C-alpha cells in the first residue's frame, strides 16, 4: 500500500466533505425555504446534473484509461467546484434572483460529482486489490470526519444559512491542494494533454467500448444494484435538512448536532468495514448491510417524534458508512486495471443517476401531497423499494467470468 498517496487521497476526501455537508445542510434550506425554490426544482437540479455527467464522464474516463491523466481532470473539477459554489453564495448575499443562484449550485454539483469519476479510480494507485477494502474504508473515514468537522467548525455561525458557506469553500480548496499537486499517478497525463485535441476521434472507440463493457463486464450487476440503493441514500441525504424542518420544525443548530451524530456513526461504520475488510468477503458485507437498511429506513419514515428519529440515527449512520466503504472496494475488485477509470465513471454515474429518479419521485410526491409531514414521511418510506431492489440484484444477478473490455 502506498501510504503517501493514501494520505493525500484521504485528505482530499476530508476537504471536499467540508464543503459538501455545509451546502447540503444550509444552502439546500436557503434555496427552498428562504429563496423560494420548490422542492421539485431543487431535486431537479440533481437530475439535470446526472444528464450532464452522462454526456461527459464516460467519454473522458475512456480517454484517461487510454492515455492517463486522472489527476488533470480531478484538478479541473476541483477548481470548477470551488468557483461555482463561491459565486452561488456571492449572488445569494447580493440578493439576485433565484435562477442564476440555482444554476451556479447546479454547476457546483456537476463539478463536485465529476471529480469522483477520477478520484475513485485513483484507488488503484494506492493499494493492491486485497488491500482496497481497507484503503476505501480509510478514505470514507476521512470523508465522514470531514463532514463532522465541517459542521462543528461552523456551528457558532449556524444561525445564518449563508455564513458557513464561503469559509467552507476556502477550506475545501486549501486542503485539496496537496492532492492536486503531490499525488503520484502510475499513468500520468504528461504528453497526453496534447491528445485532447483528438478527443472527437475517440468517440467511436468510446461507443464500441461501451457496448463491450455493458455486455461483458462482471461489474454490471453491481452497477445496477448501486444505482438502485443509492437512489435511497443520496436522495435522503440531499433532503435531510428540509425533512427535519418540515416534519419536526427542528432548529438549525439542533439539525447540525443530529447530523454530526449521524456522521460519527457513518465514520464508525466505514472504519469497522475497513478493519474487517481483509477478513470477510466485500460481497457478503454489502448484502448484509443492505438487508439492514431495508429494515431501518421504514422505521425512520414512521418515527413519531424527533427523539425517536434521533435514536434511529445510530444504526442508520453505521449502515450508510459501511455501504459506501464496501461498495467502492467491491467495485475496484470487479474491474480490470485497463478499465478502472472507465468502470468508475459508470460507478459515479450509477450513484448520480440515482439522483435522477429518486429526486424526481421525492419531488413529485411532495408536489402531489403538499408540504405537510405525511408527504415527507411517504417520500422517505418509498425509498425502501430501491434498497431492496439493489439487494435482490446482488443476490440473484451475477456474472462470474472477468475479462477486460479495453479497446
């Protein structure tokens, strides 16, 4: 295991988690509750982001698998994230109309998610296959630690939904710099940058590889399952602050404390999965945690009080942390080295495509039923279907023969 690369990789995950959690908690509420953006259009931002990713990520991922340069695109995405988020907050402070602010938030979401296409694939530059569950768990441990730290640092100014955002962008970019500068790739861009001019010539290769990948890769069942169960996890995360506001009228400071407790348990879950990762099958761990998720999510939806909801935070956080940690490791084991970035492009898209159907379903339920607590509880309960479907895919839909689909 390359400990230097692991440290830089984990620090980057810590950094982007600081900005992610503050925008999801505070800026989401500002957009919907203070800015007047509807629940439907707030969730549509994530659906549009998915379409943009679908149009760009796989082609560029195929390019980096062929010519190298994961860090180049990671750096560009990082800069795009910082600029878009900073401008969104600046326009919000300036009192501009909600449309340009929502569009900048969309751009920030796009660049943030785009960076993970290349970031996830870099696990191959950190650890051998039999050590990747541990490396992935450490990365997610840093991720959740970053989210907890991001909330704790700005808790004193949580009374304003905009105040925590600009400093969180600054912290994100400063802490991301070591990864952007010092991470060592096995397959670096160097002379490949000039070949970007020939990117259109790679399109036919991309489509041929896409057909081969879908038809032959053993990772496809995992991708389908990942798409389904992330529909529940990501949609619930994106609407967390709004849900607590509408259902329990929870003060923002109390939301932050509860979210920190949730993230502590996520960190524990990812840490435990890393610790046992070399002892038990990643596939078995993933199925077990998904099964637990199908039991806990309905309980969250029917929690009669804030206190009961808070109590359910403990098992739910542990489950979510373990799921994310094991999923990335398991995916890396299913991909050949030649298809690593390309496969992780679809892994990221599977996660983000979950924010195509899930948010639209959530937004549609709220649009039809209104903004009372019953509507929000119904929206949460409906997400159980996706977790159960993902579990069934992993159990019954398998491909047993691995082969590269590199073109």
